[in-house]
C-alpha cells in the first residue's frame, strides 16, 4: 500500500501545487479543510494510519505521538519546535524537520515593524484618513538610519534582520548564548549581554525560540532597563515577553511603542489592552505568510517527507538520531 501524508499546514493549494504534485507521486495525500490548526483530540483520530504529516501549528504532544503508530515524520511549516514534544518523537523514531526558508519573510516583517514604529506610519495613516493632513507636528518622528538595534536571538531570522540593518547604517547588538563572536561579526553585529543590549538599543527585536530558558525572558525588570522612547518588536513567540509587564511599560514605563506579530494568547481577547493602544502595531502571526515563503517551505517539507518515506535522511532534520532509532527497531519505539 502507498503511504499516507496528511497536510495540516494552513497554506493555499496554489502555493503548495509543486509540493503536492511531488508528494502525490509517492503517496496518498489528504489536505485538511479545517482552515485552522488541529486540536490534540483531532490529531489522535486523524493520525491513526498516517505515515507523514506536513504540520502547521498543531500540538504534537506526548499523548498524540504515543498513539501515532505509523507516523515517521513531522515536517513543520516553520522553524519553531515548541508545539512538538521532540524527546518523545525521537524516542519513537519520528523524524522532525523544519523549513528554514521562511526566515527571509519573517525578517521582512520584523524590519517593516521597526520602520513603521520609528516613522509613526500607522499614526500618520490614521490621522490623514481622519482629515488631519495639516497636523504635521504630530508626525515628527525618528530616523532608522544610524539607530542602535538590539537582536535577541541571532539565528537564521535574527541574522537576516542584521543584514537588513546594515543597509540603514544601524549599530547592531546581539544577545545569543549559542552564537559565536565570529558568527556575530560576520553579520555586522556585536555580541553582548542582555542588560547592555536592552539599555543601549533604540529598538529591540526578538527572534529567539520559545523554550524553558526563554519563556518570560523579557519581563518587568528587563523592560525597565530599556531607553526612554525605545521600541520592542516581537515576531518570535508571545510567551517570550511578559505581556502584563509589556502593557505597563507601554503605558507608564520607558517604552515608546511595540510591534507585535505574536501574543501570549492568540487570537487575543477583545479586552486585551494592547488592542486599544495607539503606540502598538499588531499583526496576526503572519511573519512567514508570503506566497514566496509558502512555495519554498512546502517544497522543502515535501522533499523531506519523501526522503523519510524512502528511508533516507531528510535535509532539514532537527533530530536525525530518530531515523537511526527507526532503522534499529524497524518501527517507532513502543
């Protein structure tokens, strides 16, 4: 029998066309029609006889993975792994892959938010549409050129943001315990500690993965260290920033504004104070949502899925030892 591939990633079939054609040469393909991420209970049902999943934001918990007896690969449509229990997946011989080519699109959005905050573009748009064309004093803003940018997490996405900052002659500081000074220097950035980064940056942008170490990394104390009028941008994960502390810093603390593509609860409740703040720009977790990124990542995921179904090592595996585990046991470990 041909293997079965389930697609839960929320991507239009036009953007997945090449990837779906490739997968259908090797497997039966089922594309979710939900238009949203699966719940844990839905996954328990849907993954019963599935060999591979091209996954969106679904929760691949221990409970789900322990019952997915046929599953060989979870190909994530992004680089975040906080929704996958990687330890259980590895033990059961389930390879997990990421799609790193989304990074350019996320970096685009992060830098767009930076520019909008500095130049008060959203405020200007609102006032002009309200008929206040002549209120130029309300549009006076700051130049991005020559400002200091602090990047928390200098991985793929953070690196692309640093490259964009070079075009604006920005001084770039970076905090990342897993990056070498040589790597930072190659990107035009200077490694420093978190306290120095926060206190010296005109804008701080977050590009760290969500983990035990980074959950709540930016809290009340950290926000109090930031320069008066500085900006915070987060296109990584909402839980990295303490949202209550952020609201305080925006209303009575040092922050001049924030650009947020991610929140602690998504979608936010209608009474979330961030929704009514004029100095906050909100976007709906759309960092990688471009046609180009979707086309690239779906093809990456498709090729990785085929590699695993054929018993080969995929290009973007984050737990390559899982394939050895599967080969050694002949199936997922019980």
